[in-house]
C-alpha cells in the first residue's frame, strides 16, 4: 500500500511539473511564452517602482523569417527558432528573462544591469546568430540575421509603463532602416539611435 501511494505521489509531482512548465514555456523553444513574460515584466515594473534599479528590455526579430519558411519549409523554420532561442539562453545571465513573444520575435529582460552592459550582451548575441550556420541537411546550411530594439531605464519611474512600447519602437526603427541593426530608444529625449556594432 505504501509503495503504490508513493508511486502515485511521484506521478502526481511529475504531472504537476510538466503542467506548470507547459503553461509558462513556449513548447517549441522552451523559453518563456508571452503570457509568462507579461507577468514577469509586470513584476519587474513593480520592483522598479519600489527600488529604482536599472532595467533594460530588448525586443528582437529574425530578419526575413517568412522567406526561411517559404524557401525551406516550416520544419527548418522551427529548427532555426529553437536554435536562436538556445543562443539567447547561452548568452544571457541566469537572472535574465528570455521569452518568445511572437512568431519570430523574442524579448529579453535584463535586471540590475547598466545599459552599456545590456548592449554588450546584445552585440554578442547578434554576432553569434550571424555567424551561426543553421543546418538544412547534411550538406546545406543557412544564415540569418536579427534586428533589435533596446530601451534602458534608470531613475525614470514615470516612464516604466512604456518600456515595452519604447523597445518596440526601437525594433521597428531597425527594421525600417535596413535590418540587421540594434537600435536604442532614449527615454529622456524620445530619440532612437543605431548602435555601433563594429
């Protein structure tokens, strides 16, 4: 009786773990999904308003991803999405929040980090993705690039609710200016500038 009860307990724990994981993680890439990211960013906004810590948000998009799907098929497209997510996880810190927030769109929330440090991480991610060969089959590979938008806030509590909007504005600036670019939204001036990646 004890043995069967223990087995039932283990099965229940395993089921709960997988249910909890699937409810907050993207099934294809295993990073957080949009729903979980929205909860996490709300918590971080609340924390920022209390502690005024520096807080950066990146939104990035794989350039011309529709062409990847149209040319190579959705199976290859899914492999690219999963591999990009893995690159993001490998190049961010444990406390950073990585999420897939759209089809080929990802977001990273950087906590307790300067804007300069966040930018260096993003530059490294961009370079790693550019230089990665995504396998189509045993003989053929493809390369992709990303466009990204970054916004960092420090001692600007009145602006915090708009950080996603600001980062998104910077992303679209990158996409409208040739793609394969990191753009930075300045929350003080409202200006967007392209980051130097050389």
